[in-house]
C-alpha cells in the first residue's frame, strides 16, 4: 500500500493506492471529483471555504498523475459512477478537475445559464 498526501480540499486529505488481484486500486477522499454540473459547483464552492486552496488542489492533481488506477473508489461516487477506469478516463478526469479549478467548470462542459448569468 502507498499513501499519497493530498492538499487543498477537506480535512487531512489522503489517497491510498493498493494492488489487488493484479490491479491498481485508488481509494481517495474528495480529491479528485467525478465531474458533473453539481459536483463542479460543490468543488468550486469548497475551494473558496476555509481549508480550500486552489493551488494545493492543483498540486494534488499533479501528484495523482503518477498513479494509473484500474479502479477508483472516491469518498462519494457521483451519478452511479462505475469504479472501473478505461483508456484515458483517469487522465481526462484529472484534466477536467484542473479546468474546474481554473475556470469554474471543466473543459468540455457547457456552463449553463442562470438567472444572474446570461
């Protein structure tokens, strides 16, 4: 088992990388998040609260690039997500999280109009 110290979101964020039946399994807390309009909104909000730090979150995403999990088990799965990762899913997920932090929404997502935003 390998412990990865993460920063930028949540209390004592950490991820655990384990080998199981020849596969790499990653247990993570709240870093990164499976992207959906709702999860991105929550991510952006939480990074502006005490304990949130955009730069440290981005640094944590960079650390996670060194991991290539076949299975990812986050603290809170989103929209019935599948734990298995295929192809570029992990790299795309990390890239989308960076976009969410930098722009308020991930690359590839359309920002929906709201009453206070055209």
